[in-house]
C-alpha cells in the first residue's frame, strides 16, 4: 500500500487546521464522572503494570559490579539524616576518588539502607534497593505519559511512546543495577521540571525539581535547554516567553554549581585510561571516536541486540581519521535527520523537538564536549531515549493515520513485545557475579576490564586457575594494566605456585602503578617467606613513603625488624591471616580472624592500635557502625607513640 507524501497535503491530517484541532482538542474535566476518571487512569495503570512486570525478575538479584563498590563500602549511605556526609561529599565517598556530586541519589540509597535496618535486615540487603529502582522506573513512565499529554500530543502516540520507553532493553543497565538509580532519578525529576515549566503555575516548584534532577546526576543540567526548545516549538497562545523563569533556572544552576564546588573543593577527577581511553588521545581522535560511539548508541536504540555492560579499552578502537565509514555514517545521518526535522518543523514540530531533545540530553555524556568517566555506557542512553521513543511513537501514529491499515496499528505493540522479551532475558545477567561477568565477556570480548572482572569473580568462587587465565587475557589486551598483575599474584599465592611468578606479577603491578600499596605488602610477605629480608625491608620503606597509614605497615615493620631494638618477630596466625584478608577486601573474614586474635590477647603492643583501626574499618565496611565506634574508641585510648 502506497503511503501518501505528507508534503503534498492530500492527507487531511496534514492540513494545518486539522493538526491544530488535534492539538487543541477539548478534553473532559478530571472530575466529570467516575467513568471519565477511570478511562483517564487506564493508561497509567497499563504503564505501571508493564513496567513492574518487565523488571520483576531483578528484585531478587544480589548486588553486582559497582553496586558492591558503593553500597556495602560507602559510609555516607549508612544514615539518611547525616546531611553533612551526603550533601557535603562526593558520590563515591571514600570508596573511590573522583569529583562526582549526586547527593539526592546517595540520600535515596541511604533511605533504602535505613529501611532495611528498621525491618531487621542487614542494611545492604539488595531486595529493597532493586524494588525501589523498579518503582522509580515505573514513576518515570507515568510522568512521561503525563508530560506528553500536557504537550497535547495524540493520545495513541503518547501511549506508544511511553510503552516503548518502559520496555526498551537499553534501559536494563539503569534499572537492574542499583547504581543506575542516578539515571532514573535524573530523568524522573527532569520530566517533572519540564511538566511544571509547561504548566507555568509554579515556577519555584519547577526550579526545585530542576535542582533535584541535577542533585541526582550532573548531566540533568541539559533539561534547561530542552525546556527552551519546548517553548519555541510548542508555543502557548497569548503567553509570552517565560524569561523570568529562565532567570530562576539559571540561578538554580549557579546555586547547584556553588554547592557542588563547596562539597568537592579541589578534589581531582582522574579518569582511568582503561575506562575511557579518550582522555589520552588528541582532540580530533576524540571527536571521531565519539561520533562512532553515537552511531553505536543509535544502532542499539533501533536494534537492541548485542547490549553490553562494558565498552572499556579496547572494545571500541580509537579512530584517528575522519575517513571512516562509521564517522561518515554518523555525520550523514545527523545531517539528514536534522534537515528533515527542520523542514517539518511547522507541520510536525514534535519531530524537531525529539531530535533536539535527544541531541541535547546526550551532549553532556557524549565525550564530544568534554571527556567523561567512560567511553560508552548504555545507562547514559536512559535520558536521551525518552526522545528517541517519542520519535518512534509519533512516527507510528503518523503512519497509522496515513495508511489506516490495522497491521500498522499493531506494529508498535509487536515492537513492545519484542523489547519486553529482550529486557526480561537481559535482566537475568544480574543473577550473580559470575553470570554477570560471563555475559560481559561474551558481549565485550576485546575489553581488558571485562576479562579482569570475570577473573576476579572466578577468584571469589575459589577457581584461581580460571581466574589466572582471564587475568592473562586482560594483560594481553592491555599490557600496562596493574590490577590483573596484582590479582594474578594473589591467585598464585593461594595456589602455592612458583614464588618467582608471584614476585614477577607483584613487581609488574608496582611498575604500572607506582602507588600500589597492597602489591608492596603482598610482595614483602612473599619475600619474607623466602627469607629475603633485605628486599622485604626495602619494600616496607617504600610502603612507608607511599602510604604511611597503611594498616599492614606496623606488622611488616615487626616482621623485618625495622623498629629500633626489635628483632624479626613472628606474628600470630590469626593476626597475619586477618590482615591479609583485610588487604584483599574480605572484610567479613578479616573481622573473624582479627577479633579472634584480639580476644586471645596475642597481638603485640605495637600492633594493637593498628588492629583496632582495621577492625573499625572492617565493621564499617560490613555495616556494623556501632561496633566500629567501639573499636575506634578503644584505639583512641592507646598511645600513638607506640605506632610507628
């Protein structure tokens, strides 16, 4: 069946007066009757039901990947009423370095943590965190439908847009992973901001919603230009440009930036090369590669097959020339879409709005303006996807109007079903760490970090031989990667392998990361076991320079006889094993060993304060803040001079 050319005006819907009537059609008042209220509630119920059903299988999942870095280890999320810690520090807190400011996201996680404790569960129990993510995604869908209705777009188009957004598989990383909550909250409050701004009833409330969006994630600052674009394309009759509101929003950005600067100060924002190699390339190479990445995003929006939770080095090769098919393809598509959207701006302003909204919301995370913490991440598509789905939904409605065949009306439903199947299937990769990282390696076989992650997951399960194979693959991809070398040394120690291989692995970790304190600790322990005291003493002296507060320093000084008047000392097994577990991040195991050594009274005086501080930090890492406070108080009573 031939589709009419929308430029000829032979379709009645193409006539300006008909389009105007559709946009300005009268809608019954909300309180007109119970029947009307029910009909108006049906779309929201459908959206909520589908959103919850699609992500229901994520609720029982454990914490995986970055969730394990933030939730059990960050002290800021232990108390939702510790406003100073939440609003006065970085997102990762003491877990990682980096100038990321997302206090509202941290506060929401803290509320989850406290709710778990009130229910008698461990604070880091994952069920509540996952359930909150699903409910927030559901609210985003309902807000999106309400916002599109406020723009007076066709109801059929609005529902298709929202259901496509709710079901799109590219959103799984933002919803299934707890740390993806920053994306969900930013879009939730960003849509609320656009809705309030469109209503023109509560400028102050709109500014608050905008601030909450930026407090959820920094990239939400881009919702301001989206609001300006909306005002330009969907003019409200008899209303002037809201210049006063723009001034308030600009002031809100200034306030947010000032609070962020005060909280983070001069905190460095190092971006590891392994996560985003664009930080170390020339400006043209960054632009070419970022353009190629945008084409990849667009492909995944259209055909969400081959999704990956990792795109780090060297999954996406760096491009050094514009004479690349992907770069040229991105440029051609961008120019063609922009040109069509501009030509149709009067007849179909929603097309230009969707194109501009997609581009603006991606601008802050595209690496085109400034390099960010990752070269590519599907969670970053959560906000721009609102406008991609709007383009799909509106396009399906236009096609339905032009063709009028029932099969056309069924196309969006079929697409939603396909998306839903892919989403439910992909949610299963968050079932456990090994499953997650196996899927990561399958999707990103050229990523050094993916192989390293899988190796670390194997090591946690006790399969050190499989772990070593993955570490070796990671090193073959990126030979300057210190962490696989360090973890390989640990795995070789557990296997009681050739000591020279351990030593080589640890020395390479130090070589490629001169500040790697734990590699020095474990290498010194290996050398001590081999009775190579002088080499071990040299490493202990280096450790004192690199990290003078390292919890293992006092123990190592005892063992090498570095303290004045003290000979080499053999420490109790529980103390040695507790320190080793602590250094390697096994805080639960460290607690058991260190508390056993403390109870036996076998800890030397020179090590007692260090052991107490390690116990305090291990308690904090496992969520027992009361015991941590007790150990800190005990440590404070000891003479600092006894620890050198």
